[in-house]
C-alpha cells in the first residue's frame, strides 16, 4: 500500500463504518415499507464502492458494487423488497463489516490473507513546539506517550525528568523502534496541537517535510487520547486544590490571585474535553433494529421496535459500558417478554408486540428506558422461585410487598422462565445489568404487572470523571458526598431528631426522614453529629446523613476502588485532595440502611 493510502486508511475506516451503520438502519426501514430510502442506500453503496476503489480495496469494492446493483434493481422495480432479498443484502453488509475489520487490523480486505510482519527499524522524531505553546511539559509528555503506543522508545533528549520539569526550550526528540511506516507516525503526531515542526530521520537519511497548517473544521480523535487528556486534567485539578490550600494556609495573596485565573482556565479546559467526549446514544441504539429483525425471522414472532431520544448525549466511556446491559434487556424482551402471535391473540392482544427504547435528560441524569408489552412479571412465580432456590423461606417471602419481590429478579442467576433458550430466560443477565449500571454511578428501576409488559429504567450520569462534591467531617475523617445527590443541609438541633419504631428520624415539613449516622455505618467513633445532609436515593427515598461538620465544596477526580475494596457498601470510589490525603466518596444508593438504630 502506498504512503498516501496509509495516511487516509483510518479516516476511510471511520467513514466506511458510518456508511455501514446508515445502510443497516435504512435497509430495515425499507423492509418496513419506507421505499423512499432506496435512493439514499444506493448513494451510500456507491460512495462506499468509490472510496474502496480509490484506496485499492478491490474485494470491498466488488461487494459494494453488487449491493449497488441490487439497490438499483429495487429502485427500477426489477427486484421486489422481500424478506429473502433483504436477507441477501444484510448478509452482504455483514461481509463488508468483516472486510472493514480486516482492513483495520491487517490492512487488507482479503478475508483469507494472513498478516505479514513488517521489519522493525529505528526512527528519530525531532519535535519543535510552537512559540505560543502553554504547558509545554504536558504537550511534550503527550507526544512521548503517543509514540510509546506505536513502538519502543530507545532514547529521549532531553531526559524525561527535564521534560516534565519544563527544563528545555521548544525542541526535543525521541528515537522510536517500530514496524510502522513514517506516514503512520506522522499522522498520529499531527493530531497533537502546538507542534510547529516534525522532523523524521531514518538510517541517517533526513526525510523532512514542513507541517503546513490547513483549515480543518472537523477532526477525528481517538477516545484513548481523550482519556489521557482527561486524566491529566484530573491531576491538574488535584494540584490546583493543593496550591489553593497552601495559599489559604500561609495567606499568600499573590498565589491566591494567580490561582483564580488558573482555576477558570482549568475549568474551561475540563468542560471543553467533557463536551468533546459526549456522543449521541444513537450510536448503540442503531444496532438494535437489525438484531430484532433477524430474531423475528428466526422465531416467527412479530415485534414493532421504536426508538426515541437517540440524540441524547452520553460520555463515550459510559456509552461503551451500557452496551451490554442494553443488549441483555432487549434480548429478554424479545425472547421471554413478547409472546408468539397466536399466544398474544389468545389473551386479547394484537399479534404484533412492541419494544420501545428511549433516552432523555432528566435533571442531571440521562434516563434510558426499555419497555415491552409482553408477559410481564408474575409476582407469585417470583415468590415461588425465591423459595425453591433457597433465597428466602416461605414465611419471609410472604412478608414482602410486591415491589420488593420484583427486585429479586436482579439476584445472580434468578429466572422465572420455564423455557431457557439461546437468549436466556427472563432475569438471566439482569444482575449483570444492575451491577454494571451501579458501577457507573447509576441505578436500575423496574415496573411490571403480569400480562401487561415490563419497563426497565436506567438512570445514568452523563459523565463520570470529574464531579462536584461536598467534603464532610465524620468522626475526624473526611468523606466526599456528590452534590447532585444533596437536597439541603440543616442542623440536627434545628429540626430535632425523634425515635420512631426504634429508628432515629427527622421530621421536616411534615415528612419523616430516616436519620443515618455515617460514623456508625463505617464503624467509626460514634459522635452526636451536628449536621443532617438531606439526600435522595435513586429509589426516590429521601434520607438524612448525620455528619459532624461540613468543610468545603470541591471539584474532584473520581478514582475507582481497588478490587479488594470494591464490595464495600456505601462507597463509590475515592479521590485525592490537594494535601495528598485520600478520601472515600459516598455512594448514596448502596448505603446500608438496616441495623442503624440511632445517630
């Protein structure tokens, strides 16, 4: 492959996958009768064929040409839109997807061709930063990190320590041992801002080209690079907090003044990166029409699938993590929610069931709902299964109200399905859904009645890297409480605590609120507690957290707990404050509420 082809390969792959996504969605809609989309799919196939031909991918070009012919025949009326013909088209799209994956991984569209290993060699990268570059140490660090992803760094001049301390001018260099082409390395370096010039030396032969600045309105950025930048910003937030604490402690007026401007810049940078990371949830919604269509072809079921709110945006990292939970929910609705047409008719339903997938913003959260009009949850079956599996005794399960019983289906391996098929029974995988969503700082709610369908509501944070928290003192220890969860703060003595059914409660504006002592929850010295922080859990229950002091409000970088600590109830992560002290972040939704008898 020529250097020019290599330079455009990644952009081609991204655009090809976008066209493939459009084709998959449009074909399903055409099968449903939207024949006006034929022109659009014809243009997509034609463009894909042209792109593949330009870059020399002859196999991909051939398959795209065949699809183009099929769409042309449908458009002219020579070919009908039938399930069998749509199957042929979708199989062709599957083959194109495999070819694109092969191009991405091995730089060939031949599904039979083996990867050929390229010879490694040493390339010297000499970099000159632009005169107006700020934070040049961080910029150089990004370059070094980027190069490390594409080979082995043999030498850095000046030393990495001097680069981190910004003890260099605008020039630095690195020798990289790699099997990648010069153009590949140059391409990834071109994505880094404030690089005025790049020189590449190979085997004493200088192959220098000036980096010319072109007007580009849109660029594609690897999500891993955004992750790295976000981590650096997080460290800046921590450092800013430390400097702010020093300025206040020693009353350094000049430092405090300088930090005001720095704080605004860091916040602006943080907001810009968070905005860049946001992507529409349609990225994953768009894969489900094809999945449901193929399922109906295999099973004989009839399902109308609707999508709303695809433009709602989520952080890319969260979007990736909720893909599997949504697949579980959609599969459960298809396989053990929606009945066969003849069974639906027997109970007075339309022979065609429906599954609705929607997303919306609600306050500071993103709400994703999966709803079907299938068999729903049979409460008595759930009670019976709980006893059969030894989860609860008959006496215990009889005492539970229906809403609590419904939540039992989120237990690992719990299923009431009598017919466990390829897609698993109703309930299998729901524990995975709950665990994954709660790990993201979200929650899961379920609404269902027997014979009337089921709705699962996922409440998700739009982003989860840097958040605003309240720092509270609990028996001499500091804890962080997310501000989004806090409704109000009051003094315990102002509202008065009472004992009701052996539980400490507050009575605020006629509402009785459980009083939870954090010092007791975390087995600390039990102090009286002066403040009550009123918070709302995702199950719509309001509780009051008793703390000894309210210290500060800060932006913090959330860091996950070590796997040995990840099972601690009530803790959702940790952070590092400006003074270097590690503090724990309270997870309101997993706080244990039972067994707390007083504050």
